């Protein structure tokens, strides 16, 4: 019987050496990436199970960041903290309630006409595509329409949208919860943040405090800037629709204001709707003028308004914004589309602070390491 000879111990590769070469290091890095992805997926799944709590908390945090400077201004003028918080809280509720009421009654009174005009516009556009210079087969149009309908339906299903009394109950519950959380954020936001920072000291505490201030700065700047940009868009497009005598100009301007809170996609959707109404009521020439106005306003918004109004609150590439919108819409529907972009901006700001790449890092926290150096 043949004997199996083993190489001497000096020739055998130790087990630790298997992970020391290039393939071993790649395997370790791959395992780390897979572990991080697994933790991220599990975290997102867990948060989606309690989204009735998570979404009100996020909305309350964003609103608190937006109105925080007003509270601080009242306190600097000698007003007690409780009184300043109460005045700011009531003022915010009155503004949100007034805007919501105006939007609801303005759009509801003419929603049937708006839907009918948009449907007729789609029919005329479909007829033009069938009989235009480059005719398109009816089967292709039907497939495109069915694909859009299936996408919208699947998005609602994936986002957990349900109908009937449950939607109303969830909305009322979430609104009440958001109002209560918002009040405590405005009243005791600093105390809450200090409580979470108690386990940390030194540079880590300084970094986390900087993270908190940058989060409020980014969220507040984003909300205030987006509201200003949305108001300018609504006024400009609404005025153009009135001048062109397009019917339903006011509801269309309201829809422009609402959809402006969804970057990239919102303005495009509102412009298409306005163009369809103009196509039915005023003909193709006016519809083309409406399209030109919408494009001009969007260019003005992207090149002038957003850099001036938002400053550095939203330092994200358009591709990142589009990916965040897609992920947010899949996970939480319309609410996810609205919240995804500011949350992505906050995540990027936190990464900049933690890696010492924030341009304002040294001025805000001199105890932190200088920019372009290894973080502690």
C-alpha cells in the first residue's frame, strides 16, 4: 500500500497566509461589503415595519430644522424658551393648515375638469402620434400605456399603499404623532441630542455635535429653499397660464407648487399636465408656448434660484438625486420621494464631517483634525 508523503512543515503554507495574498484580501473585503449590505437591508426592512413612526419622526425633524432659526431669533430677543417654542409651533401649524386648506379646496373644486382636460389631452397626443410625421403603431401605444399603469400600480403596492378607512386612519394617526414629536423637537431638541451624546467624549463627541449642526443646517436650508423655489415656479408658470388664457390656471399653479418639492421629476410632471390642458383648450401653439415657459422656468430654477437660495444645502449630483428619488418612491411612495433627497443630502454631509472633508469643519470645530487629514 502506497504511503502518502506530506511536505515538510517548512514548505506548508500557514492558514493565516491564505488571507495575506491578493485573493485573500479581496475575499475579506467582499465579506465585509456583504456584511454591511446585509445590515443595511435588515435595517431598512426593520424601519419599514414601523414606518408609521419613522415617517412622522423624519417629517417632524425636517420641519423643526426649518423653523428652528425662528425659535432661536425669538429667544435671542429675550423671549422665554417655552413661549418662543409655542409661538413658532402655533405659527407653523397655522401656515401648514392654511396652505393645505387652500390647496384642498382650490384643487377639489376643479379636479373633475382638470382630470377631463388632461385625459382629452392624452387622447389628442395619442392621435397625433398615430397620424404624425413618424406614425407609431397602436399596439405600441397600448403597451406603453399598460406599462405606465402597471408601474404606478406596482409602486403603490410596494409602498404599502392601501385603500379605504385604513388610509385615513394611518394619515390621521401619523399627523397627530408628527405634531406631538415636532413640539418636543422644538422645545427639547438640544436636550434630546445631548442625551444621545452622553456616551461619547473628546473628538468623537465634537464630530457628532458637528454632525447634528450640519444635519439641521442641511435640512433647514433644503426646506426653506425648496419652498421659495416652489413659490417662484408656481407664480411664474401660473402667471404665464393666466396670460395665455389657459383654463384651470390656479389649480395648475397649485400643482406646480406641490410637485416642486420632488426634485427633477416634479416640475416635469406639472409641466406635462399644464401642456396637456393647454393642448385641449387652446391648441398646439399655446401648448408649445406653455412647454417653453416650463423649460425656461426649470432652467432658471436650476441655474440661478437653487444655487442662490439653497447655497450648499444640496451638494448632490443629479444622478444621485435620481437614484434617491427612485429608492424613496419604491420604499415609501410619494412620501418617500419627498423625503429621499434631503435625507441623501444629510447622509453626504455626515460623511463629509466624519472624514474631515467638510469645508467649514475647522471654523466650526477647531478641536477636530484639519481637512484632508486622517480622521481619528
